[in-house]
C-alpha cells in the first residue's frame, strides 16, 4: 500500500489511467478506492454548505429575567473578533449550578442566530460530573448527522469524526452551543476551524485551557439582583399569586439567593399549591438557611447550610405526598439520559397510568423538566438531591431492585423491537421466548421498530451501564444481544464498543457461575463487528479468534460457525478473497455438525444460504464467474425455501450480487435482468438505501449498452432514494453523474 503523499498521488494517477484505458475495469477501480477508505480510514467528503442548516436550539424558557449584560457582552466579543485570524470566536460562560447559564446562553443564541445563516448546533454535554459527561465522539456523531452526513458514513473513531466535522464546518458561518461542559478535553474536539463561527460554552468549572490556548473570552455569571429575583418569582408563581405582599415575596427571593433554579422551584410550588403561603415558604427557607444544628432536611439530616438550591428542593420535597416523594427518589437511582413513562413506572414499581400522573406532579413543581412527549429530565442538581435522599431513605437494596426492574423492562422492550427488525436471525437469551410476528404484519413494521430502538438508544446504553454497575451480569449481555439489530443497521460504533465490552465481561463472569457459556462467543462476535465498523481490523481478528476458541470449547457449533463467518467477512474487507472463501467453507462445514434438536438447528437453512451467498461473492471477486454463478443461484433457492414465505431482503441482496458479477464479467444485459429482480425484492422489503444502490448499478448497465436516457432515469431514481433515506453524499454523487451524462 502507498504510504507517503507522493506514493498515494502516483497510485491514484495509475488507477485513473487504468480506468481510462479499460472502461470494463472502471467499476473495480471505484470499488478499490472505496475499500481502501476502510483499510486506510479517512474522512468522508464534506457535504455542501447548502445541504443542511440545522437549528438545534431548545425552546427559550418563559421563566427568564434580566441577563441583558450577557447578551451585550457576547455581542461585543463577536463584534471585536478578527475574521482574518482563522479561528472561531469562543465565549465561555461559567457559574454555579442552577445559576441560569443554559437559559442565558440559549436566549443569547436566539438573539444572535440571524448573524449565522448556516445554522446552529446545540448539545447538553451533561458535564456535571465525569461519570455523566458525554464523550466527544457521541456529540460529533450527532452533529455530523445534523450537518447532512448519513449515519452509515459517520466514522467510528473520534479522530476521523473530528476531521470530518471541521471539514463540514469549513467556510460556514455557524453557531455552536456547548452547554454544561466538564473539562476542556470534552470541548476541544468540538471546536470548528471556521473563522466565521461562534462557539458558546457553559460550565460550572473554570476552563482555563480554552482561554490560554484557544483565545476564549470568559464571563462569570452571578446571582440575580433582588429586584430581578422578585420579578422572576412573581412570573413563575403566576397571576393567582399577584396580590402577595411585596415584603413576603422579597423575603422568599432573598432566601433563594438570586439563584434562578431555586427561584423557579419555589415559584412553581407556590403556583400549584393554593394552601402554601408566601410567609410559610419564606419561613421554611430561612430555617434551612441557618445550616447544621438549626434546620433539618426531610430525611432528618442537615439541609446543607446556605445552599439556596438545596433549600428550595428540600422545601419542595417536604410538600410532596409520601407516594410522590418515593417516586421522586426512585427516578434518581441512576442518571438516565431521559426519564420515560416506562422507566419511571418500573423504577417506582407503579403502573404506567399512575407514573404519568406522578411525572406531571413533579414537573409542575419544577423537580422535573419535560423535554419531549412523555419524556422528562432531571436538572443534575435535582437528581443529585433525589439520589442523596434515595441512599438515605431507601438504601442499596431498594435502589438495586429499582435498577433491575428498569433493566428487565428495557430488555423486553428492546428484544421485541429487535425481533421485529430482524425476525429470522438467530439469537440467544430467554427474552425472545414466545415472540411471534402477526400474520398481517405491515411491510414497514421493521423500519418502524428500528426507529423506536434508535430513539431509545442512549437510554438503552445507560441501562447496560447501570445493570453492570449493580452486578446484573445476566441482563448486561442480554441487553447487548437485543441491541444487535440497532447497531448492525445504524452503527453508533462508540456506544457499540462501550456496551459490548461490558457485555463480554458480564458473559464471562456469568459463565464462571454456571451461566450461559455460549454468550461469551456471541458477545465477542458482535464486538468484532463493531471493531470492523471503525477499521480496527486487528482488534476484530483478535475478538473473533477468542470467539472461535470459546464456542469450540463449549461445543456451540452455531456460535463457532458465526464467528468463522464473521472472520470471512473481515477477510473480504481486506481483499483477501481466497482466505475469505476458506472461512466461509469452514463455517459451512461447522454448520454440518449441528443435528436436529441441537442449539441453533432451526437456523441452519438460513445460515447455509448466507454462506452460499458469501462464497459466491468471494468467487466473483476472484473472477471465477462460473462457480460464483452456481453459488449465488443456490443461495437464491435456499432463501426462497425458508419458512414464512422466504427472506425477500436477502433474495434481493443475492440478485444485487448477481448483477454486479455480470457487470464484472462484461454482460450488462444479464446484469440488468438480475438487477430488475433485485429492484422488485427490495421494494417488497422496503429497503430504501439498497434500492438506491440497485438503481445506480442498473444505470451502469444502461451506460455500457449506450442507453443514455435510461441511465439518466435510473440515476434520478437512485438520487431520490438517497435523499429520502438521508444519504445526501450519495445523492450528490449521483447528481454529478447525471450532469456528466447530460453534458
């Protein structure tokens, strides 16, 4: 492989010359170039600036007072920036938790967004602690998707994600809001290189490196004045409390210390509880503000001295019913990214109807924030308050039971969705027992199920970590198994690797305690696929070697065959076609050892069909077209004979491979026949991106046969499918091909 830039340039020129002199090999050259991107990873080409103008700002809170000085300061910083300096303008807003940094920065962003026509990116970095802070890789993946990069083209490793992000942001005037940062290391990879961009960072910690090394301008946000505190408090308390005496309102405002979170929590309690008087709230806060030895918290301990946020939360907690207080504590047993109705119901061991009512009660008194339809979130200070109370009042036993109930519920949820996404695949674990598909199943049901899994992806990863922390090894690896379809089809490789490393260790621990020894190999194979997705071929090979040895040792032929098959797919990616074919043939021989009634015997027909397909692909790459044709046709027959009407999706994949093989063999007419059938199969399966690939391949058939009009028509259809499925890069490539044909 060429290493230096000169060698790479020379190799590229030679490949272009080969493609020019031998049009029949042009497609192979394109494949080599694409595959080389896996062997020597590099950034995907940036999308055009007009491709996506994200507007990710959350809604502005109505409970906002003052902070005009912040807007004036950021405007001054922006106006004084040197556009020729080559670096973005960076403003850092720091202050204590609950002081209103997020509300202030979001209000500023709305005030300034007209100056940034290319869009606004926003993320809550969850940096209250190291344990909850989002890794930069997760944020970069989210940003890249919003910038128009298809999910399957987002690189898996952080360095390549960072390079692609900066490429996408080049020459664009955008605002990037990084809320609640923990450290400089969390922020630096998210900085664009565009001089026309503005980066707004908030943190409760001093981020000195951003100032000294990146030219950031710092601003410390302090408490509200008494006048502004009174104004905010009256606004939150509402019109029904408008006749409150000024002295009482001022006493409450002063006790809240000018901290917006404390003011909003206190005001919300007054708004919804008619029996509460301003005088009583002022008295409660003043008693607690005296600190240890004077005021006692609801659990009998000290209230935390002069912390106004803690005082406000203690006061609100003291007004909850016993049931709602227990519910509040149960939600905080783990730092869930968001709290859904299902999560809340299982954590508190109540039915979902009651959970909805209690969630609304907590939201009304500002102890929870509703961030979506039936989706809530704690402010990190509120969760810390609730968690401390849970430890003191419920203890480890009840908290552990709550985590297990949440994990079991999410396992059932994910397993059912995964079964709908890929009903014919083999799987391990009792969570899949009894699952069946309805006879009148909607053809788009799998796609809808995948979308549901994607919406809960961050919560599912958090459940895996919580189950691991509490020692529920049996649930950890089963949750990973239930996320297989999600990761295989959508990626999210950083999360995939993170959770499946836990899954491997959990399965190993369970195996030592008379658990399911097959789970170890299963987790290793899935981890290997994650490694392949980020180009870590050596790590993938090591994981697969361990999987083969583990499954062989416990006599699990189905798992061993799967591991050897995966190794063959790795060899295909490495252009080692002979080695790949050997792996596939070895996997087929291992499948032959499975007898009726053995583990995985019902999956043997489908597994055999997949291997026939893979062997045919490897033979076609070796240009053994006669043998490849026989293999691929055998695979078609096998897929058609599967129960439940066959596997339409994999039939379509085989027809795609047949079409590509005939194109390689120089027979565009036969290729077109196969690709026409692939179109029908993929339409039946609802596989949009694969349809785009098929139409693109069929356009090559038309070009080889000098049918320019048909080629353009198929390319237009391919571009439409790419657009519909969010692949703007693919659509852009197709449009370039159309323009070339129409010139």
